C-alpha cells in the first residue's frame, strides 16, 4: 500500500491538510475555514473547539481520497502566539482563544516598559515587550478566569499556544514545540526552557505550562478524534507556521530570506546565534534533537488582513479587491494599516490606521491599490534590516498575485522568487515529518525547494523607488503621531 505523510497547517483563517507521498508530491489536499471575532476594541478571539473541529474536518476531507491506513505519520504547523486556556481534567477550553492579533496586553506592556523591564525581556527572549506575544495574553486570561492563579498553580488549568492545545487534544501529550515556545516571551533562548524570572515577571505559574520539546518531539500518537484516521499514528514533527514555511524553502541555507504573505507577514532568515538588530526579533526556527537553529524574524501585523478588511467594508470578495488592486493605480492615496498598532521594525502599539491623499474622486480601485501597496511597503521596511540580502523567496496565499510580487521587487530593489506551492507551511511540516521517516535527506529538500520558483526582477530606478518610500514613511509617521498611550489599568 502506498504511504503518505499527513501535513496539517492550522492557520488564523483556515486549516489546510495535505497528503504528501515519498516522492514529495501532493496527492490530496483540503481546507476548512475558521471564524474570528472582535468582541471589543483591540480584542481578537477565536473558538478553540472550532479550531480543533477545523483540523478534524480538513483531515477527513483529505483522507476521503485515499485509504486512511496509508498515513505513516503527521506533521503539524500552527499559528503562533495565540493562547488557549483549558481544564486539565476535562480538556475543555476555559476561555476563548486569544489571537496573536489581540492587543489586550498593551497597557501592561507599557507599564512593564516604564518599570524598566524591556531590556531584560529582549535579552532573554529576543523579542520586544509587545502585546503581540503570548505572555501578556496569558497573564490577561489568568487574571480574568483564574484570579490569583490558584487553579493554574495547582495544574488544574493549562495554558499554551495552539500547538500545545492541539497536541493535548489529539495525542494527550502536554508539550509545546520549542519554536512556538520561543514566541511566548517566556522562553530563554539560550537555555531552551521556561525562564523563572520571566514567569515571575508575567505572573505565569510553571505548573500550568507544557513541557518544551524539540521540533521532532516526542509528541505521542493520535487517539480516536481524527476519524477516519486510525488511532496510533505518530505525530512526527511540529513547527510554527512561519518556521515551517522557512523549512520548506530549505531555509537552513545561509542567505535565504523568506517572506510569508498571509493574514500578517513574517520575514525570516536563519542566524548563527541571537543578536538581531534594527527592529528585527530573535527566535528559534526549529530544533532537530538538541540542536536549535536560531533565526532573525520581522513580524508584520496586517497584510492579507488589510485586504479582507477592505473587502468587508466595500462588500466585495477578497479576490475582487485583489483584481481591483492589480488593475488600478493608487495615485496619491496611501493606507497605513496600523490595526492594533505596527509590528516590525517600529513595534509601536500606539499607532493607528491612516488613510491619506484621497478626495471626492477617489474610488474603490485606488483604495484597493493603496491596500495592496501597504503590504509591499511594510515588507520592504523590514527587508532593509536584513544584511547580505540578494533574493527573497515568497510564499503564502497572496503570492498568487504576480502584480504584488512584481511590486515587491520594484519597491525593494531585490529579486523576489515565489514558490509553486502556496501552502508552504503545511509543506514544511510534511517535509520535516518525512525527514523523520527517512523518506528524503536535507539535500533532497534543497533540490525540491529550488524547483519551480518564479522570479520577479526589479524594474524601477532608484529615484522612483525613493519617491514612493518617502511618501509612505511620511504617512506612516502620521499614523504613529496620532496614536495615544494605552489606558492605565489592570492587565
């Protein structure tokens, strides 16, 4: 019987599943959407049970095309920084899932920064003190649902990122993969374990946190929740979604800088050791056994989400917004999508969205193009922080737009190469799982990553590039200047 790796990517807006054969080819795929809600200013939540059900549905749809017993192992990639709080005995969520986009920790972040803790956090974790990361979300959830952390301190409540939640449900193992853990702001990059001083700073009980393990586990085997998949299938690999995309690009090779164009954007490259500068973060890309691979990463909060917001506003589909953007010019219109503040390289949670340069003659086409251009400008701002950059490899749903890829090359003055496979996070998790099965080598993965790339070369001169960047930065500074400090109060 033919064997497959089941690769699952649990993302912000959907869960995707792929069946990958020993030649690295995709034999079947499926996708299930996931809802998201905004219950108040700065609050972004999802339903953890719906998340699990989306994994079940995507897997079932994928396996409808093959014999379920043909699955040799599972690779899992997940959205990062999002937080789930659940009961250890029942396994039921005790609160809504708090999304990585959620900003409820902004006031507490400002308090900790004002108290002089930002440098400690940055040194230990490689991350700026920002509400995007998990620690502040965990603190807020525990304050609301377990005041005093009594239940969490006794291990009656568990808290973790999406990978920990799914593993707990699917295999019964209470563990988190080290790359995901490195995004919580609680992990010491140098020890690869939870940092006691940071746990005290953020008021997170160690008893409530999962064990930190390598990207190859151990993660256990599946139970009976993934029917028609039989019980006993091993979970062989777990990666954060951006890390998985970098792995699929064979990103362990120095000089490879990948940009993922999804709900938000991640720009990442491997590094020999922590020590990023220029608004870029340090993180752990993955760990194979006891060998962590470090990376430098820049995170953009709103890229594809800007287009879906505009689609909702204009009562259009996201594809229609993309088509309008491709067929129009923005003129003087600029959109700075500081929804929930700005990520890298600014890390300004006070920034607010700005739409500038419009008049009574401005139409949907100019707005769509301005939203489009905001994605490329934000990626360009962080690319400037990466030294030795000669090529960007791009993945994610928005790479289907050749116009966006060409715009990125023009703005950044660097070659952009998009992959033939837009679902690269799932592919990366599958690649690591196949590596664990000895189906292929890293050399095989390098050859596969270079196959079928489509390159876009810059066509603008420096003058045009400079004018566009100057207008963008002028309006970006307006977005930052209009912001107000987070309100004082409890976290």
